[in-house]
C-alpha cells in the first residue's frame, strides 16, 4: 500500500494557491483513478483507490502546512506502513514553473510541510517536487506561495497535473525515475 500525501492548506481561500499544488495533484489522481469519496480521517481528508494494481490512500492533511506531519504519522501508524511507502507531493520554489523532481530522502529545503513530516516520520520517504518558481526575493516568498496561480500560469499548471496523473502508475509500481522522465517529457516546452 502507498500513502500519497498532497500538501497544502485547508479551506476554499487557499484552494488555488501555489502552496496547494500538492492538494491539486492528489485530487487529480483521486479523480482520474476513481478513488472513493473523500472523508475525514487522520486529521485530514482521505480517499482510497487502486493505481497500477497497487492500493493507494490519498491524504490531504487538514492541519495547515506547518503541522502536516501530525496527519501523516497518524495514517502511517494506523496502516503500519514504513516511511518508504509514503509519497509526498509538494510545491518547490527552487524549480522553474512546471518542472518536476522525484527523490527519496533529503532535506526539507525550508518547506514547512516537509519539516513537519521529517520531525514525525524521519526523512526516508519519497518526494515529488513540483516547480512553482521563485518570486526573486526571499522576503516575497510567503505572499507568493499563498497567492493563487495567475490565469497565465494555467498553460503549465494544468498540463503538469495531467502528466503527473497519467504517469502516476509508474510511481505506484516503484519506478520513480521512469515516472519523473515521463512527466518531464510530457511537459517539455511548456
């Protein structure tokens, strides 16, 4: 079983924020693979389904970004999963808009959601980093990530989410490099 964690902040006022691209990706995957309806569990919302022949529990922590680890550890302990069975999708300032990187382990890079997860389950989990770009000045970061994607950005946001959904069976089957390459090729030139 795979625990797919989409990071974001709960509430309609945050729904289209750059910081919520993890939620957007988890919701898109749940829709495409016809997961069960979302329900409240583990201090968040969960939906279950099968992707690439593997059972997947999608989780959107409702604890706000800085406390995401509380929700993740609750689900992990309930299902007796190991950190390597966790895939976290999150926004990444240090990647150009629309780019993707996948890796297991590593630092949090200043991302408060990852920092919280690290403190609860360690660092040995998978991260799907979706590039949102950087505003150019560290003092502008908070306002930037908590702002909605501009209409002009939809030319890369929607294709990126579509490509992540289409390729996600490769991630579920334990082929993270192939997954990343397929998404990168599908979004090339956007």
